[in-house]
C-alpha cells in the first residue's frame, strides 16, 4: 500500500491534536461526530460523508492514495461525472492492496492461497471505469471518514465475503494492528451471524449482521408433525432492530433465492397468515425487496444515515449449478469479451425498480457487470483447508463466493470512491 507523504503525516498529527481538544470530559466526542447527531443529508446524486480531508496549498482535496500525487486534480475532476460501473479490469502489479495470507480476518472458505491455490495472476487485476480512475483505496483516510460512526453490512454470506474484505483493507491503514478487534473475541466463521469490530483510535466500528433474505424466515409444522421453513415476504427480518443503530448500511440479498425450496415456492412463501401453496419466486423477490424498501423509508433518517444496496454478484458454474456438479476450477484469467459480460439478472431490474419507488435515497453498488468478467476469482476447489498430501476433492466447488484478496476488495473500493466522488460533487 502507498505511504502517506511527510506533509500528510504532519497534517494528520495536527488533526489528532485538534480532535483530542474536542474530546468531552467523559471520553466521548463532541457534536462534530455523527454519533452525536451530525447531519449527513444527501440525495441519490449527492452523498456526503463527514470527513477530515486535508487540502494542499492550492486548495485541492487530498484524500489518499493516487489523490495525493501527480494527476490528482485531474482524477478528482474526472470523478464528478464518472459512471463507476462501466469499465473493465486491467492488470496492476501493485495489487492486491493487502498481501495474500496477511489478514487474520479471512475465514477458511475464502482463503484460497492458504487452502493450496498456487496461481496468483487473479490477484493482479484492478477495476478501471471507462471515464476515470478509482482513487487508490486508503485505509487511513477511510477510517478518518468513518470516525465516530458504525458501518454495518447486512445480508448473506456474500456480504460476509465483502465484510471480511473491508476489515482487511482497513487494517492496512492501522500502524498498530492491535487497535482493531472483535468486541466479543469471536473468530469469523460461517456459523455465527453477528460480528462487531472496533477501531479504537477512530471510535468507530465495522459490523456484519446475517440476514439471508432481509425478510422474516420462519417454520411451520406440517400434517406429519415435521417442521418446514417459510418466508414471510411482507415482514422485515428479525435482525432489523440492529440495522437502526448503524450510520452507514450496506445491504444485499440474492443467492439464497436460487436455492431449491425458494425457487420452487411450494408451501413456502407467506403474506400475513396465508401460506401460498405455490408462488412465483421472482414475484416473491420483488415483494420482499419492497418490504425492505418500505422499512428503509420508515426507519432510516437520510440526514444522519447512508444506505447502500450491493447488487447481485455473478456466479460462474460450468456443467451444473452449486448443488449439481457445477465447476470453475482451472480458471486463471478474467473473461474479457463475450456474451457473458452482458448478463444482467431480473433480480437487478427489480432492485432498480424498488429503489426508484423509494422516498429515501439508496446508492446502488451495481457490481453485477464487473463480476461477470471474473470467472477466475472464485474459491472453486480451494474453499477448504486440507491436510498436506490429501487430494483436494473436485466434487463440490464454490463458484459463487470470492477468494480474498480478490473481487470484493473492488466493491469496497467502489464504496470509498462513491464517498470521495460525491464529496467532490458537493464541493
């Protein structure tokens, strides 16, 4: 990761002194921090996050990474009107942002190098929008923007994939790595559904809340006395009480809607007390996302909270699906041309439709197209650690999730770029 210039280091030290002067006697922060009621009003084309960016002597915003060096002014200007989601992947020898195997927060399922993957070219790709460059991710600057706030990722295991990426990226911005920890002492595994990582020096947290569908999962007892799962598409998920407490929210749902019972829709979907004998999964998805949208409109204060929805992430199974022998092992390069790059699932059209209908603004992290390219980035057969000498099984492959370091790092770079982009537009 690029080092801050001596000038920026000095400015950050000055900021540190000023922040200490702003501290309340009880150790809290004054009203300049979001936790004490800072106004973060924004609209769908004007997202602003409180930040303590520095300006150089000419008044240009210095936001970290490439924004500090030559060409920073041009980059900032190009961000004002750039579509971050239309572009391609380019080789970059400075990637990945954090070294493979260096981050303790990558769980076994996403630790491809640790699980025996030998090729490394898949780590060297950077997302490049057509009309601009993304600002280089700067963990220190991101944490400064996050000071006093709670960033929460809510969704399925794909959002846990992104959550772990965010932890690793931000960890790179900490000189003292011990100043970051999970408050319950928990190690990240797929078995738990709630994690809170605290960043001591910034009085902020990054959290994950598991919610497969964003609406309420339940069970019913059938005529034989057995329990069967149900999904109430008109009731928000039981974890929503936690969502209210976050300042920045990143939601997703999608992959669980392709599972057997969800796709079949027999005696599964509910509205009110009525259990549909058969219901279309696409329409169920539309109604569930609308339920989420109504909850956001009712419970989120757009002056104090930011909401992102991270779009559908593409899978790359060959010869089957996740549960029917589909494979993706042996892929070492992105797809750079072909019809697959135009894939855009109906789920994404539904999400766009719902966001347009909402009263509160939501920023869509539309990662579908950029993930279409990356057939090389999945764990494949490297989602499980095996004992030396034991042959890796190719029977069950993960071609949905992503290796870390890897593609989800780009999603978080896009969050960072969005905050920088709209701050520039505001200025």
